[in-house]
C-alpha cells in the first residue's frame, strides 16, 4: 500500500471467524458507499484462514487484512482495533476513520450520516448511540442490555452526562485524533479498552458528539460468557479508578 494514496475515509472492521458474514457485509458496504473514495482495513485474529480467504474472495481491491494471533479465550476486541488503527495511520492518508462490526449490527447505511456530522460539526469524535431518541435497537440479548446500560449509567454519573452511549464501538474519528492515541500502551485488551480510550479522549477535552443509529444484533455468538463477566467487571472498575478517582488524589 502506497502511503501517498489519499482516501476520504478508512473503515476499520475487526473480524473473528466471520467467514459466513463477509458476503453480506460487502453487499451492504457497496450498496451505501460505492460512490465514495474509501479503504477497508480488516483485523483478523481467527484461528484459521477461512475469514481472510472469504475477504479476499469478495473484496477485490481497496482493502488490507491485518492478521493477528489470538491466544486469549476472552474478547480482545480493543487490541485488535488498535492494531488496525496503527496500520491505517502508518499506511494511509485519509480525513476520517470509521470503526464498525462485521455482522451488520453497525450498519454501513449510517456511515455517511456519521461522517457528515463529524465534518459539519468540526468535532473530533462521533459516537453512534443506541440510546438516542431516534435510534432503533432490535434483538439485543438481555445480558448485553444490562451490561451496556450499567456501564453507561455509571460513566454518565462520573464523567459526562451529554454522552448517552459509552459502550458502542460504532465510532467516527478524525484521522488527527487517532494519531494522538494510536501509540498508547494497552492496559485493557478487551472491549473495556474502548471505554478507557473514550474516557482519555474526554479527559483531554476533545469535542465529542453523537448520532442516532440502527443497531440490530444478528450475531448470537456475541453472547457474553458468564465466566468472563467477572474479568470484565474487574477491568471496568479498574478503568473507572484510573480515569476518575486516581486523578483526584
């Protein structure tokens, strides 16, 4: 990939054994984004090559796959995302970076809406919030609803009430903002890392706004396993301490 190649935006998509979802993902991306100049960076830490092979079969150009070895049993979504951000910053020139899921729970039809908001408002980060009044949320599992709302309620009380969704990873970043945090040390490899990064962005007074979104959960494998809940809870508490109480000493 030639670094001087300029794109309007890059799309970051972490994948993990998603070979059966790639074809539909490509169809929806082309349906809503074919008129735009963009590049897709996949981060694949599957234990086999099936997902990467399916990506190469469906995406003929304008993409790159960052291949990772995943040894952990729990979700390492944030470390995967950070590896993708690092590759994009090192290899592309773009104005914005969008992170979405591969299973269409974050739908490509909202991408241009978020980018327009990011550009028009001249802010640094847009969050696609599941809890905005006009958002549509379907098929979410009860446990995921409880975890997401718990995280958001606690963070709204302790940090910023204007943000209504602290857990959604469907986010739109200015390229310049990503360059600021891409070299940070990883404290949380899990999705708690996304929260930690968001709280760091808040603490540095970057401008953050939200859009309504459509969130339709279709991946039944995304259920949070009970044996990992304790880990995520401990990480969440530690994340709160790092970003709130430790600073007040």
